[in-house]
C-alpha cells in the first residue's frame, strides 16, 4: 500500500502594500494652487482698476458733455437761444471759408482769430519781458520789494477795462490801447509769482553762493532760475488766461478785426448762433494756450 504524500502549499510571503502612484500628493501642490489663486485675484483687481481709470478719463468727460448738450437743448426749447443743431449748421457755414475778405470789417473767422492772437501775443510778450525780470529783482532785493509792494497792491485790483480809456488817450489808437490793456492786466501774475519763487529759495543756497564769491549772474543762472522756474511758469499760465479774457472785452469796445468785435457785431445783427460759436472758439483757444504752456512747463522742469 502506497501512501501518497501531498505537500502542503507553501505560505505566501506578504509584503507591505505600496500606495498607488496617483495617491502620492507632493507637498508643494497646495501652495502652488494658493499662489495661482492669489495671482488671478491680483490680475482681476488690476483689470478692475484699469476699467475704472478708463471710465474716469473717457466716460466721465463724455457724460459731462452729454449732460451739457441736454441742458442746452432743453433751454433752447424755451425759445431763448438756438439749439445745438441750429448752431452746428451755422458753424459749418462759418468755417466753410474762414479766410474770406469782403472789406475791413467783414472777414472770415480765421482773420478774427489771428487778429485777437496777435494782440494777445504782443501785450503778453511785453508783460513777460518786463514782469519776469521785475519779479526777480523784487524777490532778490529787499529795497526793491519794499518799494514795489505798495504800488502793486494799489494797481493789481484795478479792473482790466479801466485801463482801456488810458490807453486810448495816450496811444490814440484802438490796437495800441488793447495791447496796453493786456500788458497792464497780465503783468501782475508774473511779477508776483516770480517774486514769491525767489523768496522761497532756502537761504543756505544763497549763503553758499556768497561763500564761493559767485557773481550775480552765476547766482541767477545756477541757483535762482532753476529754483524759481516752476513759480514763474505758474505766473505765465495765469497771465495768459487773464490776457485772453481781456482781449475779448477790449475788442468789444475798440472794434477792429477780432473775436470780441465779432461777438458784439453779431449781437447787433441778432445772430445769436454765431455768438455761441464765438464762445466755443474762445474757450477752445484758451484751453489750447494753457495746454501748450503745460507742455512747456514739463519740458523745462528741473529734477
């Protein structure tokens, strides 16, 4: 009898179970997701800020113009003044031939603008040639300051048009009288602002110049002018605004070729739409003059 021996199966060796590869999460994953979320939030904030800046720079002015046109249209419905549409049609006629000439008092708007600008340029230029050096001397020398202060305090508050009869009496002509009125009205902002700028210079700068025995020209070119330039340009900007205001009023009284006389002449002809056109032209030119001076101020700004 043969016995068969069946071998028992060998026990299986068990090894520690390894986690699946997909279940292994690196420690840097959570911080990476947080950084990405923070970057996305920062980009969103930047985009919102840019949209607000665009709205402030573009949408707000456009909205203001629309409100202005709406008010203008509503007032025109009462029959007092021409509306935007009628004024636009008149403007197309006015600007269709801006340089025509049908006589000494019937000329295109281009000649009117040129006449007013030439008077402003002459009066303002003379005021700058006199006012800026005078402001430097008043701010630099105490004796000059004490001598000029009562005169400036007395004459500066006088209305610009009060000087027009004096100009007519002295110069015997409308154009010189208008130029004189612009000169005497626009000189004060340049004198005062330049003098204030000189007085604001730290005394230490002047003491160093005195120790180095610098000449008066060196003091002016190396110390006074760079430090006073922002004040001087502010005075120039104020003065050009005054000059542009004065020329319109002066031309209403003296006549000739200019925007002021054109306004008065159109009032006599009851062409109110042309008066509104003149108002817009005067405002746009004044804005361009001030913007040009701002560009000059940035160009010549010392760091």
